[in-house]
C-alpha cells in the first residue's frame, strides 16, 4: 500500500509561500512562525528529492520543477476542498448528483444558460444529463428532473419552449422539384423517415401506412435524408444551418407545413426535491420565466 512521503499541510505551506511572496508574509497569513514554514518546505523538498524554491535576497522564487509541482499542488488542494465539501453537503442532505432527462428535440441554448447559473452554487453536485428521444414521466425517480414534450394529464409542468417541426428532404431528392403544394398522394410515393419511438404519432408516421423507415437518433435521420432515402419532419432549430446552406428543402404540403409541440419541465414530487434540485429548478425558472414560463 502506498505511503506518502509528504503531507497535505506541507504542500499547503509551499503554496502559501509562493502566493504571499515569501516566508515572512506567508507566516503572518497562516498565523505560524517563519521558522515553522521554513522547516515544512525544507522537509517537503527533502522527502521528494526535488528543489521547489530558492531564496534570492529576501524572496522565495520557484524553480522550474517547483512551477510544475505548484500546479499539481493546487489541484490537490482543490480536490481536498471538494472532498470535505461533499461530506458537509451529504450531512446537510445536499444531493451529490441530479439526473436531468432532456427530450432530444428541446432547444438547448437557454437550458445551458440555466446550468451556467447553477454551477457556481452547485457545491460539487454533479449533473447527469440524459438525452432521450422519448421522455416518459413514469420513468422518473424521486429527485429527478425531466424536460419532455409529453405532459401527463394528471400533472402540471412548467412550459419551457414551443418547437416547430417542418417536413424536409434533400435538395437533390425528387420531392424537392415537384410542384407545390404537395398532396398526400404525392408523399405516399416516397419513404418517410421518422424517429422511433415517435415524438408525436400524427407527425412521425401515418397510422394507415406504417411502412416508413425509423431511427433512434436525429443524426441517423439526417444522414439518410442526405442520401436521398426519404423525407422527414424535423425540428426547425436543429436544421437551420442545413436549410440556409441549401442542403435541405422545406416541403410545402396541402395539409400544412408546420407542426408544433411544447416542452415542459416535470418532476415526480416538487415538495420532495432536495436543496440542490430546488436550486436547479430556480435557475431553470429564472431562465425561462421571463419569456414564456408558465404552467399548463
């Protein structure tokens, strides 16, 4: 079993001497005698066999090796602080992690801004972000948060975003050159690509003609579209660049060329959330509430 030759306190003193610009200043800041600090750093250098500091006049200067060790020592201090903070948080019932399930079609920009708000106050709480094609409320565990387009009839949720889905095909696909608007008969002659499980049954496939190809990820659908294997309904915000570049063409349909779905923030039991999950919930509300956050 490994037994360290140095102590954390020696590394802490070494950092203080560098940060405060000398032994005398560090001794005053740490409320220790200067001789104690000299002895600790000397012992540290002796135990590892590498010179870390050299005194020039009245100032302690890092050696090249000392600069490398200083960086690692700071990492060690950060890890020690996080370890003790985790213990304190667990004692206070602060969650060590939160599972956040997010629908694949949900726009990410404001979600990430909410996570930026949460991070400095997270106290080491880890976010496990799970992307799902199909987020079902019945898969939630106590303390989890979910952003989904499926709102259970017996629950309320915070309305976050409206997502516009449009039918598209590759610019080189035969559908792109047909006269508009396209009717159902024209579409029936071509393969419909969809996500499985479907986002929305009326959008992703025709129940009467359930013959389209399916994939479990948007990237797969996009690749098949590029290879002219069919057309698909996709969220506009995910394909704006391809539309602007002319790689994809939005189809004009007689039955309507837009479908709208909404995403909601759900949790199994809001009153049972821990302090970290409550903080994350507040950050999400702060980010979304100003524009369109409300319950449905």
